[in-house]
C-alpha cells in the first residue's frame, strides 16, 4: 500500500482513540453530574480517577497488585517447570502426543475455570486455590505450544545434531529449545495472560487475595467509585501485561 | 493401511488406560480418604450423584435458566460483536484507534464487570445475560475485524464498481468473505459466554446450574458439586463440538 501516508496514519488513530476516550469520559461525567444515572450505579470518571488514588493510599491497592502478580508469577513458574518437560515428553513420544493433544486442546477452549469450586473444596480460600487455578490454565497452554513448537523444528536441524552425535540432553538445549523458542514463548505468553485473568477472576469469586478481592470488596461496601476505580485498574494491569509480553515476544523474534 | 491403523489403535489403547488409571486413582483416593479426606469423594459416588441429578426435575429447571441466559447473552454479544466488527473493519482509522482498547478489554477477566452489570440491571438473570454478552462480544468483534482486514481489496473495489449500496456491500461482498472468521469467533464467543454466565451464577444467583453448584458447596455435598461441574463440562464440550462442526462447514464452503 502507499508507503507515503503510513507514518501520518500510524500516529493519528492513537490520538483519535485517546480523543474518543476523553469524549466518552466527558459524556459519562455529564450524565452522572446531571443525575441522569444514579450515582450508585455509575461513578463519574473524575471520581473514579480519584478513587484509584484513595484505594492506593487506604485500601492497599498496590499490595493487592503485588499479591496478584506474585500469585501469577508462582503459577506461571510452576506451569513452565511442569509444562516444558511435559511438552518435550509428548514430542518425544508421538503416540502419547496424539492421544493427549485433543484432550489438552479441549479444556483450552472449554471452561477450565469452572472447576474452581472443586479446587476451592480441595484447597480452601487460600492463595493455593487462586494460584492453582492460574497454574492449571497456564499449564495447558504451555504444554500444547511446547509440543507444537518442538514438532515444528526443521528436521534438517535435528539431523545436523544427530550427525554431531549429540546426546538427547545436548540436542534439547542446543537445537530443540533455541529453534522452538518463539512458539514456546507464545505458549508462555498466552499461559501468563490466562493465568492472570483466572487468578483475578477467582479472587473476585471467592473474595480473597489481590485485585479481584478489591473489586469484590468495594462492591460489597457500596463504594461505587472505588469499584469502578478497581475495575479500571484491573483493565490497565491486563493491558499493561499484554503490552509487556508482546514486547518480549518481539525481542525474542527480531524480524 | 496397516501402519496408520495400528497407530490409531495404539492411541486408543493409551487413552483407555489413561482414563482407567485416573478413575482408579480417583476411586482409591476417594475411598481411602487419603490426601484429600472428605474433600474428594470417590468417582463412583460422583457418578451416582450425576445419575441422581439427570433424573431430578429441579435440575432441569436450573438447566433451563442457564441455557436461557447463555442463549440471550450469546445473541446480544454475537450481534453487537459482528456489527461493531463490520464498522471497525470497514473504517481503517476507526479500527486502528479502537484496537488497543479492545485488546486490553478483551484480556481483562470479564467477571470483574459483574458488579457493574448487577448495579445496572440487578442481581437476577439479566445480569448473567449481560455478563455473557460482554464475554461473547470480544472474540466475535476481534475475529470480525481480522476477517474484514483480510478481505482482498479487489472484492471491495468490484463491489464499488457495481455501485452497490452499503446494505448490498454487506450482503454480497463482506458477509460471504467473512463467514469463516465470524463462525470461528462465534465458537470462541460461545465458550466464554458459557463461562461468563456460569461464573456469574456461582457468585450471586437464585437459579441456574452455577447456583446449584454453589448450593451443594454450601451444603458440603461435594459429590453432587463435582457431578454438576462434570455435567457443565460435558455440556460445554458438546456446545464446542457443535460450533466446531459449523466452523468446518464454513471452511468447506470457501
């Protein structure tokens, strides 16, 4: 397409998007100020912004963020530690890979988060429950993409390794892992996002833990501005995590 | 002929023994109350509870509530998702402006919007329909926009050359080219819609399968709770399989 118009176009949409966001905020502000919508239902954007500051100062919003991120980190760490070997094993044993792949792909699309009552029975209202829910969804993504990524390594590379008489360990570290990294990281990226989403969701559902708990708590207290503030904060965290992981992925695959 | 047949047989054997092993381990852990104690009822008790559910009338009342909420949420979410996707895909600048917001919102756990919809429409079935709609909206809008962007510009130019009106453009150019991406988006959308509705029911409701599961949890009837979760999983898998069929049909249609 015309290369000339590209730079101007790429900055303009972002500005227009921001402008639209401000217009929307202004409209909401007006709607609430003129009393068209009850204050209990919809908080004015200005109050929502102020509420984020209040939550940070008084309700430990950043401590909640830390709790959620640490839970997610532990969940993803465990999912990587278990998922990489599991994916490698499925790659090395194609019959088992064929047998289990569809099973893994099914919960990938199906509502794995719905097992949370079961997890709640097993682990109670603890970080083990929220963390385990994150681990579960992260694990599925990482196992699937690790297997796919290793299976997609060009056979030529593997044959070169064989020609050099590499041990299985050397073959994994020097050939399979580096060649499979982009796709394996896609699994880790998706797994991290799913884990974060599920952890926040379960925190909200069981009234325990980090950011999800703050949303639930502010709703229970009829603190509408605080509730909107917490939700906006969750959206910002999700968007930020998405952006960060995309960055890392681009860095891993410079092209 | 024999080699792929033997491989498929091996796969079946592996699956059978895996399932049998899991069932045996579960039954043993449950019967001996080893590790998890009362929290893990044996597989046979869960199967018996599931059998009790599917012959009880209240179960079907709750099932009907859940199905209605899923249907309503999916309908609203899918229609608004396709409409927004068409608009955002047709106007490049509009799409580029909205992209980052849609991506961030799509990643956000939808369940945190439950308080918002409960404040807006109350704690009844309407809030679950709304949550299901919000959940279904994002995969559908993302798939539709991506589909719009992958339409060869030639198609659009031909349509313009024939002086088609906007409605005709949608019907004769966009929708045929979009069938596959939209159906793919709908499949994902239905999955997350079911999740949204069920999670909403688990959090706060007075009817529906999620409420039923919550009720059994509160009564410490874990076998019945596990049975409901298993039934919900089976129903979700069924819905997913049906949508996958639709996707394959759309693929064949290209």
